C-alpha cells in the first residue's frame, strides 16, 4: 500500500475516534447536562466525521486502488495527491477549531474552502486514471 494511502487512512481513523468521542459527549450532555459549552463541539464533530473521516478515507483508498495504466505502473504526480491530503487536514482543523481560537469572522469558511480545494485537487489528480472499460 502506498505511503499516502497509509497516512490518509490512519488520519481518517483518528478523526473517526475524535468525532465519535465528541458525538458521545454531545449525546451525554443532552441527557445529563454537563455544560452548555459542550455544544460548541458540534461543528468539530460534524467536520471530523464528514470530512476528516469519510473524505479522507475515500481519498486514501482511491489513491491506492484506482487503476494505473502506464508501464511501469504510475499513480501520476504524487505531490498533487499529498497536497490534497495536507489541505484537507488543515481545512478540517481550521473549520473545526478556528472559531474557538480566533474571533475573526469567516475563519470557518476558510477551512471549508481548504476542504473544497483539497477535494478538487484530488479529482484533478485522479481524473486521468479513470478510463472506461476496454480503453
């Protein structure tokens, strides 16, 4: 398995654990109120599970499993895929924790933009590797 896939899947599992932990805290707080501050974990919970876990897992598996048509088999420019993974992780962290760290408006939007940019970069990387059957 390529290193990018290994690191992407490992990071996705970390986001899964953190997202489930935040979700458990939110659910517990709903039944037995701890503090109203716990509700501020909701955006991080959503971002960790939706983008950190799901999208990162998809990127890691897609990078590993998409066909390689050239001889010798190549995955294309790996730097683009690595940039995509780095942008995704920075975007998830900025979107999840940015509002806690700064009062600047739109910091969450910057994180979402980084996540969208990461997805677009990975699509640009993977596009040439997708061919119709028999091509």
